[in-house]
C-alpha cells in the first residue's frame, strides 16, 4: 500500500515548455486535489476532482489544467510554464464519509523550477 | 470556511508539552477543527480533528473551548522530530459541498530544542 505517490520528484523547465505531473493513489479515494506551496507560505488549492471524469477549479487555477481519466490518477498539466509557477506541488486524496469528517493523505511533493 | 489565527512561531524543550493555540472566532456550527503538520517540506500529515469535545489520539490531544472560538493542540512529550509547521484548519466535513477542500494559513513553526 503505497498511499499517494507523485511523479516526478523534481523537474527543471524552461519558460514556455510544457509538462505533466502525475499523482497516483491506491486507497480507492473518490476525491483528489492538487496544491502548490511557495516558500514560507501555506498550501494553496489549484484544482480538485470529486470523481472520475470530473474536475473543478480551486483557489489558483490559472495556467494549469487537470484530468482524472482513471479514479486512481490525477494529472496536473502546465501548457506553457512561467517562472511564477516555480513551486512545490502536492497531491492529496480522500473519501467522504457518510457521517463526520475524513482526513486527506498527501504525497511527497514535486519540486518544479522554471527558468 | 472560517479563518484561523495562529502565532507564527513557538519554541519548546524536548520532553516537555508543546501547546499550540489557534483562534477561530467565526467558526460555524457544522465546521470541524483540523490540525495538520508539515515536517521539512514533506507533504502535510494529519494529526487530529474535533467538533466540540476534546479529542486524543496517539499523536496529540485537541482541546476546544466551550464556545468553540479557539482550540489548543497539545503534544504531550515533544521530541526533536516534532519540529515542524503546524496548521490549524477549520472546515465542514467533506460530505457536503466543501468537497474536503483545505485552506491553509501560514501555520505555526514549532521548534523543539534539546
């Protein structure tokens, strides 16, 4: 049981390049999330998904696209990377309970540097 | 979601209890108090949550005031490995339209000293 995994762990891009970050979870969770964290700041929600084939915008969605073609995977795409997208990206997953709250499980993060 | 206020940093001696406060004066009746921590830029880790009553698990205790406007996370015997950023988050349970989204503030940097 690996939990939440993220690929790659680290990447350097040039401005204008594109890339896809992959998040995978093996806990059969319904909900998945992408956050970014800038130095000295808390995490901010980029996009999230409440089920296979559905996605929604979070707090800071501009410049990113996402897809959830399979329940266990959530992809984050940067079509044209900008230096402002230099950050650490965290994926998380959870499932709603009929009563009461649940906890989010986070991946180890992907460190992205855009030059 | 309710806004939370935490001190930016705290220190604690190893082996002593660490008491981390959080103010959430605008909390609604259906909102829970969650605590997460982030150790050295790793992914955040869930610690504990509560609604009204005090809660305890193997990691920590959560004390929520009767009016629910503030809470305290207690690490009973802090170790060096507890040095981390601690986030207090208030939100409804994920079964509603909040869909489990978390809003992180800047948290409290807890430094445990030998």
